[in-house]
C-alpha cells in the first residue's frame, strides 16, 4: 500500500504542491490575526476573496511562464508586458476611442508581438532567453513610459469615456471576482493543450532534449517561439485585467510580477531545466504565493522582507526538485 501511494505521488507531480497549499492554509488559519470581534481575519470572506482577486493576474501570467519554462526557457518581460498592455488599454479606451472590442484586441496583440520578438531572438538569434527577455523587459517598459508620457492614465466612465462593458473585469459573480474565472478557464484550456495536444507534448520534448526533438523532425524554433507568444498574450490579458481593477494604466506597474510567476511555477513542481511540470501544480503554486503574501501582509511584514522570503522559497523549491539532493550532501 505504501509503495502504491509513493508511486502515485511520483506519477502525479501536482500532489506535492497540493499538500504544500493545504499545509500553508492550515498554518495561516493557526497564526491568523484575530479581529476585535474574536474572528480569524484570514478566514473572513472579504480576505479570501481578496486573495483570489490578487492571485488571478499572477496566475494568468504563471500559465504562460509554465509553457516557457517547460521548453527550458525563461521570460523576465511579463511584468513589463503587463504594464504596456495596461497602458495601451487605458489610452485605447479613453484617448484613442477604440471602443471595448478593439482596445482589447490591441492590448492582446501588443503582448503577442512582444512574445514573438522574445521568442524569435531566442530561437533564431541564438541569444539566451535570460538576455532576450531582459531586453524585452526594458524595451516594453520604455515603450509604455513613452506612450503615457511618464504618467499614468486614469480610466473613467460616461460619455466619451470607457463603456460600461469594461466593468466586467471588476464584477463579482456568485461571490467570486470575474478575473478568477478567467484564471481558472485559462488554466484548464492550457492544461488540456499540454496533456492532449501535440503542441503541448512538443513543449515537453524540447525541454527534455532539444537535440532529440530536432532529429525527430520537430520545428523547434517555431514551437519554442510559440511558447513565448503564449506568455506575452497571457501577460497582456493580465494587463487588461490589471488596468480594469485599478481604473488606470500605469507604465510603472508590474514590477516584480515575473518573480512571483517564476516562484509559483517552480513551487508547482515545474523544473527550471525544462521538460517536467504540470499546470495543476502551477495552480497550487499560485495559491501558495497568494496565501503567503496575504498572511505576511496581515502580520505587517514589510514588502522587502516578503521579496526576500519569496527568493528563499524559490531556492528551496529548486533544491527539493533535485531528488538526490539530500543524499549528495552539500
């Protein structure tokens, strides 16, 4: 029986982050601050809803980051692409009067272009993904600042402003914010792609052994580039949601989002060397990051210490992925 359980855990990589999520949830309840009425603040409906709302953006970005990391790449530009998309959304809907539909298309297209450039530089330019996406991170942020004139652009409603349909990203249905539904749907769609479609299997193949994938006739460059395109597209979608949530497009937003996304992916069991991982694991990794940030915030832990803790968690997660780490020693 014990062997069967261990085999089941080994075959289902999402089990470990799922247990990690459950353990952290219990710890958060145990160490939750108590309100004046004697209730646990962590378990308040408003607080749990707030966690879900906050993780939706990082969650959507993390789905794209998972695809890129599966191909043994990395995308450091997602935070800047989010800021660029949010800026394009605000100006498209307020200043350029493009309307809801064309504004969304423009913002998403911006993310696709950014992802394609990063993927093309990595695949055909033979430049390391770290450098390529670092360059895109700087360029996208600079373009956002250029469009906005170094200022944020507020989004208002009424005649000559944003249509009421834009409020869909801020609405709540059945007690759950609409962006959470988007995150869940995106996760399901790409999970199906990874497990049931050829393109998903190709991502795993390239990450596991790129040379073997090339010898097998796979169009490695195009497949890898498509992973970056998806990453840019989803970062742009998160940017649209971000602008709607804050009622503004700010070119300075999204700083550090790439760290949270990478942390969620790694905690979810995806190997940074590529070829191994699941989106279910990433889903639980996102929830872990969200709960951790929330409980630290409830206890008044400063942002800089939160970043240090997240950095330590990434290192710990990578070390735990090394199966023989404790046997090898330091």
